[in-house]
């Protein structure tokens, strides 16, 4: 996916979770803070987001072709923080899809 033109806005839809990826507002806040860190590292521009109890939607513009590497860092970092806070194990955001919008 990183070979896609970097100026094409991309929709990231993460789903396939039966259990919540957010337990409360602090989880949602930490998710958005971690997303902000990912944007600072990757130069992404988030145009829209929607946080649902067990998945999320993002419309992300990637000025550099780094969506896969950035998502790996972002989801891994959020998962670590979530699991540490709730004393859990495992991957919270499984089943990632990328859809190209033109």
C-alpha cells in the first residue's frame, strides 16, 4: 500500500473486533493523543475521524508514502498503552483495511 501516490487521501477502516477498543473517555483521549503523535512522526493530515466502541474510521492524507509503517506504529503503540492501563494482553485493533479514495 505504501506505493500508492502520497497525495491520494486514504480511508483507514479498522474493524473485526468483537470486544471494545475503548472502555471510556480516557481511552478515546489517549487514542487521539497517540494519533497526534503518529501524525507528527509521519506528516499525516487527518481530515475526519469517527471512534466507535469496537472500531474506528479515519480519513488520512499521507504526504509521504508511509501509511503502512505509520499505522503499524500507531496501532501497536495505542494497543500497548491500552493493554498496560487495563492489564490486558493481545492486539486491540485487528483486521485493518485500507481503501483508496480518489
